[in-house]
DNA sequence: CGGTACCTGGCAACCGCTTGCCTTGGCTAG
DNA sequence: CTAGCCAAGGCAAGCGGTTGCCAGGTACCG
C-alpha cells in the first residue's frame, strides 16, 4: 500500500494538518518539525495523491491539449513543446487526438477540460460560433487560431508570406501560385490573405489561387498537377507536406524544381528531407506550445478577461523565418520571344 | 458553478446516495426515481467529478503513456492508437515525452503512473534492471520491448527481417549491410539478431554490420557514407528515417538507388515520401498502441502475474509485412570479369 | 510581574462521490 | 394472521488531502 499523509504524520509524530503544511507551506512550520516531517515523507516514499489534493484546492495540476492529428508533425511539434513546458511547471498533460473530427474535438474538450486546470485547443476547422460557445466558460488558450475575446497564440502568417514573396520577387518570379490547405482552416485563410496582401500591395505580383487541398503529401500530389497546368513559375504551399507532394509530382511530370518551378513550403516540419531540400517558412513549433502553456498558466488568460477589457495582450503572435534551401531558384527566362528585357 | 451530485439529488428529491446509484448502477434504483434523477442530471448539465470518484473507487479512468520522442512518427503513431482506443474505452490519456532521456523517463513513469489506472511504457534504451525495478509494483505494459515477467506488446522483428532478407535474396543480393539504431536499443538488437538468423541460416547471405546510428535522417546520412564504402549491394536500415538518410546520401555521392544499391527501411512511417518511395517492413503502429491498451485494461496484465505463472500470454507479438516500393531492385551484375555464369 | 501579541500546531469540516449497512415497507408463504 | 424475505433508498463513513479557526505557549513590552 502506498503511504498517505496520515502515515507520514504518524511517523513524524505530528498531526496530519502539520504534515500537510510542512510539505506544501513550509514557512508555516517550525524548522525542527518540518525536518521531522520531511524525513518521514522521504523514508516512507510519500507522494501526495494529486486527485485528493485537487478535490480541496480546485487545482488538479493537469493540463489538456486537444489536437486534430498527432501524426501531423506540426501538432506533434506543438505537443512536444507543451509537454516540456508543462513538465517544467509541474503539470501533467492530457493529450487528445480528434482524428480531424471537429465534433469529436468539441466532445473531448468538454470531457477533459473538467479534469484539468486549463485547456489548449488546436482546432483549425471548427466554426467560430461553435468554438466560441465551447470556450465560453472554460479556461482555454487557442493555439494557431485567433478568436475575439479568447486568449491565443498564433504565428505571424502575414510576415511569413511577406518574406516568402520578397524572396520570390527577388528571384524574378512574377506569377506565383498558392496551394491552400483544407477549406475552413483558419490558418489557411490567414496565409492566403497574407500572401495576397504581400503580393499585390508590396510587389505587384500576380497570384493564382490553386484551391484547397488536404494538408498532406497526397493533397500535394493533386496540387502538383494544377501547378504544372498553370502558367506560373513558383508556388507557395499551405504547408510542407503539400509542398513535398507538389515537388514530387512535378518531378514525375518532368518539370524540374527549382529550374522550371520554385516551391516554398510552410512550417518547416520536414527539415532537409526530400530532394531538393525544401525552402520553407519556419515556425518554432515547440515554442508555440510552450508559450501557450505559459499564457494558460499565467492566470492572465482567465475566462472572458480579454473580452471584458478589450485588451489583446492575451493574443500572442510568434515570429517566423524564411529558410531558403533547394526548392527555390531564379525564375526561368521565358522562351516565348526574342525580346530580352 | 458546476453542478454536483448533491445538486442533482436535491433537484430530483432524493438522497445523494440514490442519485449516485441511479447514474452508475441503474439496476439498483426503481425506474420511476431513476428517470427523475436522469432528468435532473440532464437539466443541470451534471458531469461527475472524476477526481472525486477516483478517490473512493481507486480508479481514475486515466491511462498514461510515456514515449521518448513524440516527434518520431513511430511514437506519434503509437500514441494515436493508444489515444483512440482509450477514448473508446472511456479513458483519458496522459502523454509524456522524455526527450530521449532515460532518467527523465523513469521519473515521468513514477510521477504519472500514480494518477493513472495503468501505464504504457515505450522505453527502448533503459537498462533491463532499471526497467524491471521501475515496473515492479506498477500496472504497466511495455510497448515495443520485452522483459521477462512484464506484459508487453512487440512486433515480430524476426519475421520482418526474414521477409526483407527473402526479398533481397530473390533479387540476387548476396552481401547486405545493416545500419543499426542507437546503441542499447532493444528493438535494434532484436532486428539485428533477426537479420543475422535469416541471412545466415536461411539464405547464406553475408551481413556487414555498419554500426549504430541515431534513428533519424541525419543518422542515416552518416550511415550512407559507410554503405558507399562497403562492398555491398543492399542495406537494411534500423528504421525509415535512417533509410531515407542513406538513400539521400547515396544519391549525393553519385550512387543510384536501386540500380547500384537497394535500401530497405523499417516501420513504414514515411509512406511514399522520398524518391524513390521506400521499400520497408510495415508495422501497424496504431494497432500496436490499441492492443497495448487492451492488454493494460484487460486486467490480465496485472502486476507480476505473468512472472508468477510463467505464462507468456501477456506477451503479444504483432505481425509485420514487407511493403515493396521503389528502393529495392535486382542486384547489379558485377562488372569485374567477363565470365558470365 | 502581568498582559498582550504572535507564532505553532491541532481539531474538525469539507471537497464530491461511493458504498456498506440498516431501515422501511410491501409481499409472499406457512 | 404473522413471520420472513426482498427490494428500495437513506445514513453516514470514509477516500486523502487542505485550511479556517482556535488553543496553548512563548516572548516581549510596559
């Protein structure tokens, strides 16, 4: 049988109350007794029962993280960051994978958040309304998504696209494609907008919207054919997996990357895997997770607070960085006519 | 404030005891009252406090999964399977990532297992002794590792290697390399053994042991150079990431895959990513996870039971399947002399 | 030297739920 | 008609901690 606080108290010759205080509020107990209790606890291998403690204190010491797909390196990276930071702060993490099912996601949040001090939600596709309702009276931080009145941590998609566009522009590209993520994805909408702003406003590039694709290599394969058919010299993909699929498909179709078409990914989840290695907008995924944990536990992210004050200091945006590798190069010189420049 | 059982009882006009029974042991309560309680619970949006319930029942409804690296698709896959099965069975899952640190791993098991009904441990590198000690009086199932007296779920590494070897043999390869995983990895030792048994015993192939490598693409890059230097026509890697690294490095070094060298991976974690697509020994990762959950919750996997009976029905081995894709082909005909056959 | 303030530590209630035991009352059987 | 039985539901005791409140002791002050 595992040692309880009463056992420790008995062994130390004090009351349970004193034992409790000695361990969790040491300054309230005289050093001599405190030492006695500590020794007893040590000897008995005492570990407080977190469930019992949670019952009285109202805090469980647990967090909960809901993601659509742990197999997606994006979310795996976030989960790692969450996990690590939570551990440093003495919290355990419930992780729930919804298999991309928004209904299940909501269900998981409802079930698990009750057992945790706070919940981190990655839910790219849930409707704003449902998400707002779901997070109304819960202690929640949104990850990679923004919603008025809810604390959140996102990445600077606008700047990411700006960097990507500037890079392509410098390489001489003038017509570029965008292979988007799933319909309804919040971050995809932000990326698409960011791209258009940067392309039109900044550099007067033309953008061809190729449509929506599954955020996977297979999705990218489909996109690849559209890229091949469009008269563009570069394409930016919703994420790295799509970019990988596009690159591969173009190769199969006899187009060279980057000689014929440049490809840029997003997230930097695949590193140098693939050939040529992917140029991509890098996100520090683990940091995304750890910052979210901090925000969640800071107490600043209390229910409805941001809504009440109108302040948005609870909305954090993380910087991104373009990493140039092998899939981008100078735009091909058009073979159409003899007019140079 | 959230509704408690007393609230429900009051609303239904019964005692808390009756309310409790109506909800968790309906057959003990007369239908009329039961309906009353159910309605009240419904109206109040009652959700039992799992921590409190756990305090009395001793069961928390939580599981715990400890893995060395969530970013590794192998463990992400297992985690998905665990998560899904646990959810079906009404359990929540604590996931802990140890960042490949065996000491931290042990610590996590100790801390988290107390809050859970059972623990799933993926710990490829911990020493047998430490692992045995750690799992001595805990309800634990080992995943992808076997230890006498402890329930476990593994994959049939021997058969996997047998299939790989048979494939290579049929293609005419006679000298093959093995690019191993990290020193001390349990599954790597099994795979290495399996390979040797299959190669020597079955087909009289020669095996060149290339050594130990980090189970990552980068590890594979290093291995690639050794492959290039060894006079072998095929190589089997510890896992897919290593295989990917090898393939890429060989390409850089001017060797063609599979024309010059055939490459086989293990785990099937990268799918058709990479070019050519990787031939690999496929594992059903999610199934590995879900079977482990079943074993854990079956009650069969009780502490020390297998040790007592000597039975090994608590040690499950899952089948694997060679998936032939593009990185394996006929052995090159030696250009050394003119003697054909 | 008496009074007071302060520091320590114990008592006991309580967090929300489960469950052993007992009471009550309606039936059946002898 | 009464004894016996069973079903239904309430009482209360926890599960393992925490914490408000109070008592006793000590030190310090006047």
